[in-house]
């Protein structure tokens, strides 16, 4: 990368915060996932 850009979060931190497993860990997160499923989203979007 070379330069450090502002607000550049590491991929690992991002995954741990908003990844699939993080969402499934809490009740509210599971609610989010179920809402996305209901709309017809593919759920691994955050993993890309």
C-alpha cells in the first residue's frame, strides 16, 4: 500500500465488527440478517 490513508480500517477488524459471524452473535444482528433474507439479499456481501 505504501501510504496510510485516513479511515482505512483493516480487513480483519472490519470482518470482526460487521462480518457474518459478528451479526449472528447478537439477537439484533440476527434480526438484521433475517430482514436482509426477507428482502432477498445474498448474505455474504460483507465478505467480499
